């Protein structure tokens, strides 16, 4: 199949792949607290909440969702039940009962002259990608996220998913629990979304967290027990191993991966599930450069975050989060089912800089 947006070669086990930039063996870990948390997902007693995605309305604009005027929303999966839509305050606004959805991502697109939010979720029940759409300009009281289509895939157990927007064209990257990867180009109109596979490759073992860095023309993937990889979207060549698991920066499983654009800087964040931390790299300076680690500790209002699966971040201002926010899944939500914690990005940035200053 033709390669419309990238060319991949895989780093085979027999090839030597060295980390892209040196990270300290035992880096200091900054600490922050969460501002608030979402309502718990409905499934109790089992691993259920998994992955979030954030949409923030353009500055000065609002939208209507399920009868509420909003400045943005958080989509979050319950991997046994379906898709939740939460307000930025954490309250549930909508639930779509759609079965075993694992990872979710979103991008904005113009459809029929309206700004829409297109969401994709890896669907383990039906074996593919579930698509959803939200009309961000509709003022109708019944406006909400709605089902938009489905892309069937041959991967065994769809697992990770991320989206990218290249030259005003949407793509999805679908990963499986066995390391299979499928790239789809989406075909959208006002009424329906579909997709066509344009390429495929394999990482060799379980991979879930991924993010497309459109500005850097790169794709980052967390191979859970091996390490964090960088793939070029436009160059032929082997992937770059950003950080192996077990060297002090990332402790398996390596789970959620996201990028936040903070002014002229871009930060890559990865969930180090094995030690309840998050590792951060600058990725706007050529090769990724390690920027520190942080954890989210208990506050009087919100319990600490442990064993995080999915994460997402945005630097768009939303309500009290004037410079953006980070949303992370929490494995153990005290006295309730699993949920997602909301962290002010300003606190993370400040904590990382303070830790770096002390280390220097």
C-alpha cells in the first residue's frame, strides 16, 4: 500500500538501537497535586477507566453539550462499558454505552462549514476503531457527542490509539496487545466517518500509549516492557529509542503518552506505571531531551495518583486552567470506582523547573 504520510522501518531485536539522549540513572522526582477529579466510571471492582482525551473550545468561545454550556470537555473510556464525556469540573455530562473501548483521542475538523471534534476509540469488542463526532458550533439544547462510524481492523485485540492531523487530513494509529500497528486515513463527511488502511508495521510486543507530534513530524509509542520509541513521519529509517524500560527513568509498564505545546516548547510526557511517576522530555529541540519526572501526591481534596494508564494534556486555556491542564487515569480512586484526575499544567511546569534548579 502507498505510504501517504510517513515511511517506517522497524528496529529489529538484532539491530542496535541506542537511546536518543542521555537521561540520569536515578533522576529526582518532583511532586504536584491534582486540582480536582472526574466522577467515577460506572464499572466497580475491576480495572475499568483507561484513557482520556481533552477538547478545549477556542479562546472566547463556548459550546453546548447535553444542555450545558461548556468551554471544553474530557472524553474518557470505561474499557468494559463505553465512552464518558466529562465537564472540565469533572462532572459527567454524557455516557455512550458502546462496549469495550480502550484508548481515545480527538482532533478538530471542519465539516459542512462547522467546526467539529472528531473522536476515535480503539474498540476491543468489535475489533477496530469506533468513531464519534461533536458539533462545536451547534447551539441546540440536544447537541452532544454522537456515534459517527466504525473502521474494522484485523489486529488481534485493538489496544492503543492516537490521531494525527497532517495537511488537513486525519489519520489514526491503532496498536494491538501484540504490538501490531495499523495506519488509517479517515474519510469524513457531515453524516458519517470511515477509514482506509494505508500502512502497517509491528513493534513485536504489547504497545498501547502513542501520540502523533504533528509539529515535529514524529510518532511516539510506548512499548510497555521495552521502552519509548520515536518514529519519523517523513523519513526512511529505524525508530529512535528515547528511553528503555528499567534504567531508572521509566519502569514497566510504559503506558499513556501525550504531548503538550507550551508556547514555543513541546513536552512529551509518558506514564511510568511501575513506579507511579511521569517522565518528561523536550521534543522541540531536535532529539528529545530529558526534562524531569514528577508524581501526583495526595491533597486534602484529591487522593494520590497510582498506576496510571492513559494520559492527555493541552495548553489551551480552559476555565481556571489558564495555561492548560493534564488529565490522567487513576488506578485506585479511594472510596469509589476508577476515575481521572485533573492537574493544572502550571504546577507541573513549576515543579519540573524547581527540581532542575536544585539538581543544577
